[in-house]
C-alpha cells in the first residue's frame, strides 16, 4: 500500500509564500535548482543548505569546487550540514538558527516520493517552519518545460548501467525524449541518474566544466557510472 502524504493541504504544499524569507535544501542538481528558481519569484531565499559527508573522499571536489561556485553565481550563502538530512541532527540546529533570523519556510525539490516528502514535512514541523515543494506532483512535461523556460542546464553526472552512454552528457531535448521512450522515469526519480546544475535563469554566470574521466563504481543500489570533473568560472 502506498504511503499517504501527511500534510493538511497538498495544494498548499506547492505554494511558495509571498514576500517572506526562506531557505532551500540544496543538492546542486536540477530538481533543487528548479524549485529554487520558482521560489525566488515570490520570496527571498536567504541560505542554501547542503547535506554532505565531509569525510567522503569526493567532498572537496564536489562541494568546494561546484557548490561554492553555484552559491557565488546565485548570490546566496551556502551552509553545509554534516550527514544525510534523514539522519542529521545538525540540520535541525541550522534551521532553528535561520528561523531565529527571520526564515519562515524551507524549499525542497521533491517531485513524487511521498516517503521522502513526509520526512521533510516532519523535519519542518520539528523546527516550526513551513515546508514548500513547488515541484510536487507536477507532470514531467510541465517540469521539463519549466527547465527550458528558466534556462536550466544540467550535466548527467551519475547514471545507472542501462543509460551509461549518457554519463557526462547535457540533458537536452534529444536525451529527454530518449529517456521517455525507454520506459524509464525521464527525471531520474527512480534513481536512474543524478544531475549537476550548470546554469539557471537566476545564475549570475554559468558553471564551466572539464570532464577528466568516466568510471564505473558501485553503491548500495548496484553499479553506476560517474564522471571526474573540474568545475570553474
């Protein structure tokens, strides 16, 4: 049986509060970037929160080179929270501190996972902030059209074996159509791929990149293909 969304008004979850201060749980990928762009139309986003493992060998490459560049291009301060948001206690302290400085809501890039959405709703409830998910339950056609409208450019930085030929490619019209026709989730919501945000309508400058290598590795879900990349202005 599917989990039910534990929120008083699902439609209200999608609405960005107007003329308020908010923060964004920010991964550096297309979904959180798209949600952030939508939220910025209505309110001020005062901080980006990136959950990370500072002990992971890839932390310095991905978070310092890329995340700091994205933060600079967005003109929004970046705060690192140690550990995954599902288990982290540090993120609650960060959110409480931001609330004390005037933040009233948290923006998330969730699209369809009720389990993850419920966890984030509960996180917001614990710190008395309003959850905001502007992408929630939107069609993939609508989401992709919003990506194009907002000049969102993203790199396919991690993919599963069935689409390994696309690792290191830009998600464009041709690849999006191929993903749709391949009977897979075209937004990677089932873990088919992860993306890295390179440009957006609210960026001051695009992120440049140079792919050094492509390689096969594994995680708890199995084999995947990733890229070793230099990011720069």
